[in-house]
C-alpha cells in the first residue's frame, strides 16, 4: 500500500503528523477519497491481515537463509519490507531476532507499528530497537545502512505500482538497499488474461471484542472500462464490537495485472533474475505458469 514522499533515513521510527496529506502520483494506485478505506485505520487493517503472519515470517527467514550467501550463519538478519503497512511482518521478524525495516508512506501506519513495537518490548527486550521505519514511497526511499540481506514484498502489494516506470524505479531503490548477494522476495499472482474472470474473496479477523469482515471483488478491465492491465478492487468491510456492527468501510482501488511473459520481461528490463519460485508456504513451486507464488529475485 503505497503512499508519500521520501524522508531522511533514521535509526528508529520517524513519523510525521498523521494528519499530513498524502500526495498523489500518476504511477500509483489513485489515492481517491474512497481508496483510503481500510488503510485509514491501522488497527482494522492489522486485525484483518493477522492470520498467517508468523508463518509467512518463518518462510521469509527460511528463504533468505537458503539463498543469501552467509545468511545461514548470521544470527540476526537485516530485512526490508516496502509497503509495510501496520508492521505485522516487521514485529514477527523482530521477535525472531532480526532487524526489520519498513517502508510506508502512511504516517498513521508507521505510528501504529512503532506503538506496537514499544508495547511488546516489555516482554521481548531489545525488540523495539530491531523494528525501524521510514516514511517514504516505495518508488524512491533512502537506502538503509548497513545494507540488507533481503527485501520482501508479499500478497501482491507490488501490483499497486501501475506502470513500468514506477516498477523500474522501485526495483532500482530495492537494489540500492541490498548487500552483495542479497535477494528480493516478491509475492505476486500471474494470470492468463484470456481466461481472467471477476472473482470475490472473503477475509475475516478477530482480536478481543473487535471483529472485522471483508468482502472483496476483483473486477476485470472489461467490466470497469479502464486500462487493459488494471483490475479494479472493490472492498466492503464491516467492523463489529462484541458482535454488534459499528462501522462500514468501503473503498475502491486498482492493481496492475501481469501475465508470466509481462512479469519476466519487466524483470529482465529492470536487471533482475529469478533464482527460484516457491508456494506461499515456502514449498517448491508447482511449475504451473499461473497463480500466486513467491519469486526469489537477485540483481542480474
């Protein structure tokens, strides 16, 4: 979930006022009034996406230790997540002893992640110092130093970048952030555009008395009359407290779609090589051309 302009690098969280406006950019998912939606409430976002966070963090660690030279012997890795949102992956990785650096353009999300890290520090000494944040757009951000063993970007977040130019800028920024031999783990769904159909998905989460339910529809370009590479995402979220609905959050945004040919051509253009593909569980990829997978990338 991409927003904002780069700020200077820092050692912990640098969080401007949450009321600071989010500037638009022609190559990002349009920040229209309706798009703010779930992203305007970090707690709702965090509850909705909490499932499988610990598992996904273990998969990231496993892949980094497998593919980055010397990482298997390093007790603490340096890991970078662009579009880090509420910081759930940052916290999960910090709990495992790693330094986790998040890039996000939303000040509210960064503030939420910093507060959670501080709250958890009482039970996990040193955790807060291992969770760091930068308020910046994932097309352009200050490269963390020391450089990172790896970057990771799961659950199709990279598809918020809506042009080749935006993607090339992003890959260049990631490349500047990695140490020699470092990798970039990207979770992305590749499609067969000839058979692409409108689909619906349901997500839900619960924390204490708070529960969140989301119905999300992915509209193919022919249905919304838009750009042939962009699918429109329509989200309807019901927030309940103690079983009683208290809030409705509706939003609309866009994601860029990729066929295998489009994706691998872009990687070649950006100067990156695919060294492996895995299922979201970390298992070996099935070899099928379509579907969601984790692409393990390295600068060519």
